[in-house]
C-alpha cells in the first residue's frame, strides 16, 4: 500500500477480562482434558474455535452438559443458573469478567435495598440476562425509555445501572431522559456507573483515530456488542466497515484512502488484528 498509512488505535483488542478467561480455560483444559462452557466464552468466532481446538466446548443450554466441569463465560450468568448447575453436582469454573461481577453486585445491592432496577442494555444479551437475575425479579432492561412502560410510574425508588459495554454518552442520555420522565412521585433515584473503563478507553481511542483517518476498519465478532459500538461511534466521522476476519476486506474500500485506521473489539484475538494489518499491507 504505497503512500498509504495504516494505524492501529492506541487501545484495542483483547481486554483483561477476556485474557483472564482464556488463561483460566486453558489451565482447566490442560488439567482435565476437556471442559464445557455455558455459551461462547466471548462473542468472537475465531476465539471460540481456537479454544475448541484445546478442548473447550461451548454449549447452547445447560441441559446439553455431559461432563462434570462447566465454565461460566465472561458475560456471567444468573444466581438461578448457578444453583441449577450446583444441583447437578457439576464443578463450576467461573470466568465472569470482574467488571461484570461489579455490575451484578450493584444490581443485587440495589434490589436488596428496595429499589426497582433499570438496566440500560440489550435484553437479548447474555450479560443483561444475568444482571436481571441478580436483580431478583425487581429489574427491567431497556435501551429506550418507551420500553420501560409502567414500571417507572409504579415505583417510588429507582436504581439505574448499565450493561458494561454500552457507550457512555448513550447511558448518560438514557439516565437524563429517565429522570425527566419519572415525575415527582419518585422518592429516590440512584445511578451506579457500571460501565467498563477498558471498553470506554477503547471507544475513546477509536474515536480519536477516526477523526484523523479516511477509512476505519473494525475487526470483531459478528455478535460482539462492543465491536458493534465501535462501528457506531466511528461511522458518523468517517467511512467505517466491520469485518470478522481479514479475508472480508474489499479492495474497493481502499481506493483513494491514504490514512486507514484499525480498531478491534474486546474479544478479538491478537492474531486476527495482525492478520488484518498484514492483509492491508499486501493489497
């Protein structure tokens, strides 16, 4: 790519929570030969396939468990699922991200203190499903105020937290709209910032790089929430494309572009990022 500059965001790729999970799973697989995980350890196909080669097999549902060891993924799970696993006398390896664990504790503490818990997040995401479980039946998840319905009007105390990988500006906007909508009957509102600082740092670095690039490429899992958010924040500034592997890059994207920026989702393996750089240099 003569006369073209390829630059990686200052902060990108595997976060410490995913690296920690990989280490724990590799150690367990080396010790036991093969283990199962309740869902993919993180939302990245390349990472899941690499771990599968080492004996780490993801399950879609607990009823599929055949071994005596089961790993909880970085996204965590609910207390009910943990109890179900223990009732089956299955050994648990918990790789829940420490940041997600803090969010779970926040949901539990708010619920135990008498708050109705509002979670700013995607209801279909495994992390959010787990957070709802820790809220003990007193939680509701939404990305828009209109999705909350009558919960706000029937409550006197609200606790607000966020899915850890959401965009900070979107969370702030959500909180402001919610506070404006609740009315004077709400006695107390408590907001707990459960956003992941590592994810926020990656988003800020991607935003900075997008501002001085003519093209941004985000590499990450097709189902990765944080990779999708990187695309969302870069797209308004510059042409942005999402890929899962380097092979998905199209030569037409590069036409006339001299400064190309790269960022990666928090579950993207280092090898995938380097393969993308190599691909761009080879075109």
